[in-house]
């Protein structure tokens, strides 16, 4: 039987595959008709162009392929600033370490590609660590605010004196241990923060980049979530009004947005994990009760564990109830720990020791006659059966 971790992993894999299949069906139904219409319009324009300029279709397609290669290398029809100047390179490394990867600027040389491998390996790891530390600091701030609000309420009620002062240093950190916010509370705060940052950034991108407000929101989600399609990329025009201020604002918004969205993804993953545990618990309640009843009927001498797992409050750090291999075995009713086994068979163990001592002293036949009379020699369980076997063996000698 699979343990809880493997069952959770398999269920999550199945749910992700189903989620991907549903997403593929929806996007195909929405985007495929528009793609076919655009392809028909392009074929019509291409045909009219070849007739007007008396060009062969093959020569025109070959020229367009060469233009596509030049476009990938950063060459455009209009004169624009170089992509690999210092500001462009800094924007590129920002997309690398943040794992956005728009694809508008990519290294073309072998040396640049090799350097990117090692540079991205360290940069992405360091940035992910920064995002995790950002989430920890956010949780600490929320816990501090919750504790302060609770202390103010107690002071208003007169339970806590007004002149009480909080400790400092390590004692202050320890005092926040019992104030870990709920995972749902943190998720709500991150959702609101991400929405505010996206709306403010879209208000900046719409007039400067010339996008619609909806396209700006779309770009914010694609960039902040580090998906980075590359269909819309900020700071790619030749010049902007207040160019330095705009680039600084663009950097700040992307940094804050990526931090919030990445932290939100981590919190949502905890909620998904809780949902999977809930589904597994419901499935286990329906299936395991029947299996345990059959198992207990077939094995009457199986020793049941004495301890039962208790429910625990779920916080942002203890997202799920801890599960171990021992707990899984105890729930199955098949294997228990030696501590529970000996505790449930203390009587049988004492009788076994007494009978072994009598056998060593030379009068096992009396024990044998007693054992044949009562069947289990006064013991219970599996150790009593072992007593009978030892007594029979000593008699045969």
C-alpha cells in the first residue's frame, strides 16, 4: 500500500495533467479561430504582393525567413537603440535572474551562451532565496501587527497595563512565536498587494508604452509571474519622456510585483496541499474503514495502537499535519511499534519469563500439563501461543 507522500504526489500529478488538458481545450477553442483568420489574411496579402511585383512565391518566402533571422538577432527595420548597450544588458540580466525571460534579447555568441549558463545558475538561485526571505519578513510583519492590535485591545479593556513594554532582541522574536498568521490571511494580503501593484504599474505603462489598460494588466501578470511570453515587453522603444525616471519605475514595479506574485504562488501551493490532504482523508475514510473491518475480523490477535493522532491548528509554517511512516503503519492496523506491542502484552511477557525459568530449573512437565488444560497457559495474544510451543518442545525432550 502506498504511503501518504506517494499518494499525495500521484494525486497532484493527476490533477495537474487534468488542469493542463482543460486549459489546452479552452485556449484552443478561443485562439484557434483567430489564428486561422489571420493566416488567411496573410496568405491573401502575400498573393497580392507577388502578383503586383511579379515575384515568385519561393523567393519571397526565402526573403521573409532571412528577415525573421535578423529580427531574432535584434535587427529591426527602424533605427532603434542597441539592445546590448549597458542599460539593455542590465535589463536582460534582470529578466534572467528573475526567471522572466522575455526572449526579446538573447545571446548570439558561444561565449555569451556559456556565460549565461553559469551566470543564470547562481543568479536564479540567489533570487529565489531573496523571494523566500521576503515572504518570511512579510509573515513576521503581519504577526507583529496582529500582536500589536491584540495588545491594544487588551489595554482598552484594562486587562493589560498601559505602561507594559515589549522586550527586545531575542525575546521579541520569541514573543511572536504564537502569532503566526493563517495561510488564508497571508494569501488575502498578497492578493490585494499584487492587485494594487499591477493596477499602479498598468496606469504607468498605458500612456508611456501606448498599450491599452487591459494589455498593461496582461503584461503585469505575465512579467510578475515570471512567465515572460515576450509579446509585450516594456522599455523597448527608442526614447521615452523622462526616460531615466520611467526605467527606474519599471524596475521597481517589476521587482515588487515579482516578489508578491512569487510569494503568492508559495502560499497558494500550501492551500493546494491542504486540499489534496483533505481529498485523501475523505477517500481514506471511505475505503480504509471497510478494509480495517475485514482485517480485524481475519486477525483477532492484532494489537491495536493506544495513541490516536490529534488535530493541530494550521498556520503558515505548519501548513499540514505532520505524517510519518509510523503513523501510516498504525493507521493501517498491520504493524505497530515495539513499545505498543510490549505495553499491550505485559501479562503475556511475564508469564513467558516465568515459564522459561521453570523449564530451565528442570520441571517443565507440570507446566505442560497446565498448558494443555487451559490452552494458553494463562496468557493472551501471540506470546501465549509461543508459550505453548516452548512447553511442547521441552516436554518432547
